[in-house]
C-alpha cells in the first residue's frame, strides 16, 4: 500500500513550519522525518503525534494511494 505525505508538507508550509519544527513539536526523530519524506510507512503513534502537534486529522496529512493492478497474461 502506497502512502503520500504531500498534505503533511503543505500543512507545514501553511503553518510556516520547517521539518525541524515538526520534529520538536511532535517529539519525533529526524529518522522518522526522513521516512515520511521518502513515503515510507511509520507507526500510527507517530501519525497521532503529528496530528496533535499540527491540530489536524489523518486526512489532513496523508493520502492512501490506489494500488496498481498487474494484469498477468
């Protein structure tokens, strides 16, 4: 399952925050920010910390992308 965090980066821009600010506000590591930056999976605990720090919901920071269907013949 592919995840997009483009909404998260837009939230930071809208709130005039840098990724380092999010690290501090949410209490998450630089490693976790890198995982988000690459679209890797993170725990729901991390997502909840981010939502609380930004006062938003999961829908405001991420999208679940549709899976591509392989048509094998």
